[in-house]
């Protein structure tokens, strides 16, 4: 049905006694609720929207404080489901004011004749699932109760204001206002002594305008926010031109982007840019006045890396100092306690300059907390401020508040949502909750919601939910419920994602830290609307994975499981590789595969700087071999790690694991010497193994010349390189040296058998394939030689080997032989630490600056090397941000 014709369709609701019977009840007539109603009607469902307010608009109905505006460019904060609607409405400004946004919702409601199915001034008092009828029973405070098959919370993320939490509010004799519940006919502040408590977006937008009216304004600030000038006015030409060039393409790009606004993925990391280049990017972002721009376009690691993020903080502090004349006030306004972007940054108009006005005072609550509100004003530890008006800009019980606190929701077996969420919100996809059949949330906790352009996220949710309801109906199902397995998997995925960004380091409403006693967890999904959309689509394409579907006349369907088991960044990398449609390496021949690897490696981030990089030649088993040496910036002599690169004994060279060698050198504070051993097919088994041993002996003998610490060396390697490293340990033990203090084996090849489960489970799809391993083995080693411990070290004598650190990855064909080797070492009495990297693939741990969730693992490997060398394990205090578990399995 064309969108414009939907208005004519009536929602055929019926009244049975005092109860209104509908297919779907929706709570909230804001951005989400309006589109839901339209889309439900279009899909042929009867629906009612229950709305507490007197009209449409949701958060924009209530938030009428002076200066209230959108902080996503309104061109992007619009419905896109109907291109005609998109064309009929033109925003007057880059960031529309609250009244204009409210007019837009009124326009939408009129255009699709939505109001006739919205019950205004109607609050839901309770919602209960009835197992016998498979329906929700909704109790309202105004008019008929409602019985519905599906219940959808379109209650918004920021709609339940937080209570003031300050003693004495009731004693105050003056006027009290909440920005989130501002009087509709405005407030006259002229000539009054006004206080604003709170300096989030609402405070920062309203303070400059309140200061213009009030006789005196005192701002009570607990946490300074980062604010950047909005530079409001007409929509900027560059964005408008981009949009108008191809509106449909622009909207589609937004849907698959990170934040719901089309911007390219920034590739350059902070340390690759000079100071001047960084400043130039920052100035451009500052001039753009666009949160999405400054949050995503400065440098690739700005949201993930603490040090890179701190560079932005310093540049913003400079800006604040340049505007605010009083240095003490400027310092108080400069955020020091959270990374930029980890708490919602704000857009302002004259915010910092407002503090230069003679009628404005900033009170820094970190230095003088509020003691109480009294009849005449506010008393802090250091002063008493007499007031006529107090404005609370103190924020919301975000995300869960509107769903949970508004009314009791009771699911199966009488369980209440608040009891199920007592330890934090549990959802599947942020859309559904196990135990609450046919209950849906639009932009609920666990979905991108507030970390995205809400418009894009809302439309995606509404489309997904209504399309599912239609598909359910067509298949004869009447209930849909998330499984516990799927929900637990989503919680794990959310926890993995939360390690990717710095949000966890801030006290913010994103984590619930603003509400006393609220369980803290990163509530929005932080890995982007595009990836999230892909996951929701995958749930459908995999047969409604993680949902149980039932109906009176059909067999129950439950395709149980977890939709994402990979680490989020590994999933992205694999997705990008799949899009590149790369050839099968084994089809290229040895030289072709080597050329391919060289080209492929050109696309990865360059390794980070170390003290010095050198190269030279050493003596291998049958002649000179090239090496690359990485020296730390710290004074030596350093212990030496002899490193063997990966590549199946066929590919790679002493340079091919360059970023990983640099990372090992930086993190361990040791010299890393990467050896260019000989490859098959030119030099088949045992050339690589014998070169490994000879190179280690040579390096140990020439340690002092290399600037290293004389004495035992360490060995390390990845994949086939780890095979060479551990074979070297066996040979060194049997051939009288050199002394090796420890071995780091990353995803090692340890045996020639291919029948372990990991070979079957991870045969394809995780970069290193079973076919490629077969090819490597065939080229390197004839079947008769493969059981030789120099090829299959698992078959050798493991007693008396140096202590080992063995890292394996869950989605790697080599996983099981690596674990078996670690266990065999331990059984032979060798001290072993095992790292089993959940959700990772064969190359995860060596993909430095690409697989961020591998950082914790890389830190642990470096620590292990230091331990082997007798150094304190930690080079520097570094936050452990890895979801990887390390089990000591000491022999
Ligand atoms: P926010 O961003 O939660 O800001 C609330 C502000 O109020 C923030 O500065 C809080 O400091 C402060 N606050 C909260 N409680 C208190 C008490 N008890 N005492 C002193 N100060 C307090 O809400 P907004 O309404 O400004 O913005 C919400 C979102 O709307 C915004 O992010 C945009 O997405 C649009 P704290 O930081 O907790 O120390």
C-alpha cells in the first residue's frame, strides 16, 4: 500500500465490554510511536497508541526549556520511510528548535491521520501477559483497558526525569522547574535570581538564554561536559549538496553507517599524524559544529585508545581557555575526568562565553558540594546562594527508566521486568526479553539507540519488528519470545563490544552511573548501526535464530543459538574481507601467494614506532639469512626474543609480521629479532626448522654485538613460526644449547593430524582455512616426514623444555592442537600459561591496531616474555581490556 494511502485505512479496534481489543498496543507517540502506528496500519494490524501527553512529540513534547534543540543535524534527524514526506518537509535550520521539531511531528500525524488511533492523556498503569489467551492485558488510567497480542514500548530513552536527589527541595519557597518537564506557556525569569543545577546538554543549551533573562544566574556544576559550538544557521552547503545529490543513496548510507549519519570510516590513527595534521583536523571539526563529525572523523583510534583520545581533550581545553576570561572558571569548565565522547558531548551556542557575563557565577560542586536546598536558596560547603528560581537540568533515568519505572510489566510465570532487570537490563538485540513474549522495545537497552542518530535506529527497529509480526501472522504463529541462550549470548556480545570504546571509563547515563543505586553497565550498543542492522538481518536469515515461535495450529519453532560469537572487531574484519572477494590463496601457487601477501599487507596499519629498527644477516643452517631487529627506546642491554613469522613455511619473511614485532618490542621492552628463514617449496622440511635452530644459536652467540643482554634468549612465533620456535626449543635441549628462557607460541602448528574438531568446526570462513593448511603441509613436508618431531613437535619429547605461553583462538583450525600441546607440555612438567582467546580467529592476535580486542592478549604475551626473562611482568601500568581468559596450567 502506498504510504500516502495508509491514512485512509482504519484500525479496526473493537471494544469488548470495557476492554479495547487490538492486535498491537504501543506506548508513546513520539518519533518511534508515530512511525509504528503508520507501519502497523500499513501491514494490516489494528493498533492503538497510549500516550501520557496531550499531543504527539514524545520527548519533544516535554522538553520545552529555553534553547532546546536537536544535536544531530535535523536533515538527518527526520523520517525517511516515505520519500514524499521527506521532500515535503524542509527544516529551517541546521539544528531545529524544539517548537519546529514539534511542528514536524504534528505535520506527520496529520499527513497520515494518526491521531485518531492515539489515546492522549492516557497513562499505562500495568501490563500483564496472559498465558491462556496469549495476549497482553493493559490497564490504563483513562478510559478502557486494552487487550493486545503484541505490546510495544516506544517510550524513548530519555523520558523519565531523575528525581532531584538533593535534601530540602520541598522546603524551597521559590519556583522550581525541570528542563525535562518545562511549562508549556514558558517561564518569566526576568529580574530573577536563578540557579541551574546540571551541565549536560539541557543545562548547556539553556544556560546562555537563561543568563540573558535572569538578574543573576548561578550554575551548579558537578561534572564539566565537553561542548562544541553548534554554529547554527542554515544547513551547511557541503552536507546539503551531498544529500541532494542522491537522497536515496544518502539515506541508505546512513542506515549502514556507524552512527546513523553518512560519514566515511576514518583510517588514519593518531600516532600516524603529525601535531600539525591533528590540529588541522581538529580545527575543521570544531568549525563544522557537528557531533558526529568530531566523534568519528578526527582519527581512527579516537574512541578506542585512551592516549589518542586525550589529545582531543587537550585541544578542547585550549578552546575553553581562549574564551573564558577567568582562568579558575576556565579550569573548572574543562573536563578532566572522562575521555572525550565517553559521556555525551554537547553542542552549544555561546555557552563558554556566558561565563564572562557579570551576572553569571559558576559553582564547582567538586570543590563545594551542595549541602542542602533551603527555603531561600542553595547552601554549599562554602556559600549560601539566595534564589527565586531553581532549574533542575539533572537528566534522566535513561534507557531503562522509561520502560521499567513507568509501570509494572509482568511476563510469564508472574515475573516482573524490574525483577528480571534487577542486575541490569537483559535483552536480545535490545528489542526483546526472554520470558516476555510478544513484548518489544524500540531503541531499548542493548540497541545502538542513543549512540546513534535516533531517527535511523528507530526506523530500523520499527521495520524489523513490524516485518516480523507480519511474517509471524502469515506463518500462523501467535507468539515470539527470545530464548535464554540468545539473550545470554547478546549480553556477552555487548560486554565484548563495551571493551572496544572508552565509554566504560566515564560516569555517564550511558552506563546508568547518573542514578544512585542503578546497576552500571554500558546500555547502548556501541558497535554501530550498520553492523547492528546486519546482525538483526542475520537473525532472520538464520531462521529467527534465538527466538521461540508458537501458534495454536502450527508446530513450535525454535532455532536456538547465539547470533554473534566472534569478537565484534573480528566480525567486522571478516566482513570486510568477504566483501573484498579475495582469491583462495592455495589457488595462486607459492609465488602468487607470496605476491598476494605482500600486496595484502600494504593495506594494514603500519606498525608503531620503536626505539630503533635495523636489519642484517645471520648464519642459518646452510647459509646466511636476513633478519630484522627491533630495539626498544629504553636503555639496554635488553633480553632478546628470537621471532619466527607465520605463513605456513611457505609465505612471509622477516618483515611480514612487522606490526606484531613492533608491538612485542614496545610492550615487552625487549629486542625482537625476526628471522627470515628458508621457505618451501624451494626448501622443504627440515630447512625451516633447522634454520630456526641455527638462527637462535647464532643470535645467542652474538647477543652482545646485537646490543642484547648476554645469556639465555627467548623464542616466539606465530602459526608455522610458532612451530619453528618450539621445535627450536626441542633441538636446543637435545643439541646442547643455546639456552632458551621461554617460548611464546601463538596459534602454533604442533601436529600433522587433521581430525581434531577445530579443523572441522573452523574449516572455512575464518581466514585460515583447512584447505590452506592442507596446502601448506603438502608444500612443506612429505607425508613420511610429518611425524618427525621437527615437523610435529607434539610427537616429540616435551620434558625439560623452557616455560611456555601458548595462545590459541576459538575460531582457528589449529585451536585444538595448540591446546593439546599446552596440556602435553604441562603434563611433561613444563610450566605453561594458556591463553584461549574467545571469539578470535587465527590472525586476531597479530593484527595490531586492527583487532582491538586482541590488545589484552598481546599485553599478556609481553608480560609472559618478561616473566621468562626474569623482569617484572608489567612494563607499565596498562588497563587490562581484554575479554580473554588466561589459565595457568603449570606443570
Ligand atoms: P545529562 O546529560 O544527564 O546531564 C545532567 C546534568 O546534571 C549533569 O551535569 C549531572 O552531573 C548533573 N546532575 C545530575 N544529578 C545531580 C545532582 N544530584 N547534583 C548535581 N548535579 C547533578 O542530562 P541532560 O538533560 O542535560 O541531557 C540528556 C541528553 O538529552 C543529552 O545527553 C542529549 O542526548 C539530549 P554528573 O554528570 O552526573 O556529575
